[in-house]
C-alpha cells in the first residue's frame, strides 16, 4: 500500500514544488520509491497550470534535483487519499486544517519544519521567497533539506509500520 504525501504552499510554484523535489530525491535514495509517493499543491489556484518559478527550478538544478511540475490547487476531496499533508507555513497549516472534512483529516496536516529538530519552535515557517531575490530561494532550499531528513524518518516509520 502506497504512502502518499502532499506538500502545500500558497501558489504551488516555489516552496511546495521545491519540497516535493527534495523529498522525491530522499525517497529514491532510501529505496522507497515503490512505497512512497509525493506531490504538491497550493492553497490557492492563482498559478494553476503553470510551471514552477524559474528561480525554484534553477536552485534545484544547481543542487542536483530534478523537477517536472505543473501548479495546482489543493482540493478538499484529496484528504481521503493522502496520508500526510505537509504545510510550508502556519498560514497554510491553518487553511488546510479548516478545509479538512474531519478531525482525523485535520490531524494529517503538519508543518514541514516540525521535522527539523534545529528549527526554532516559535517560528517554523519556510519564508516565501517569491518577492525576493535568489538568496531567498537558496534559504528556502536549506530549510527544506534540513527538514526532509526528519520527514523521511517519520514516513519510513509509518511505511514500515504498515508492513508489520
């Protein structure tokens, strides 16, 4: 049974596709490709049908990550098929939990940086790099990479728990 993860930011062109690409690489490196699927979406539909921001693509490519992406908006109906929904900031977390049809679905929503033990407990947002320069995209990638190690460990535990 496949474990499904969806990363969610605002427009699905910067942070969430970056997190998706990094997590895909971590999953592949761990040999879990057949057991874990990851994708991404936005809380809004402003960029639906567009590719990722060119700065996201450039930063990912510089660091050896692949990304084939088309933006889309998160749909309430997806809660039933997803095991984990990973919000990139507290605003996304609140929006997704409000959208959740049940408390069980709301419990599936977690902040990405909650998986990074070095992240500040009071501020676990991955800042939106969209209106800034290239350095914001680099900072975003660093945060995503730091949290992806803990996220992979948590997902691996869930996947192995299903197999037991």
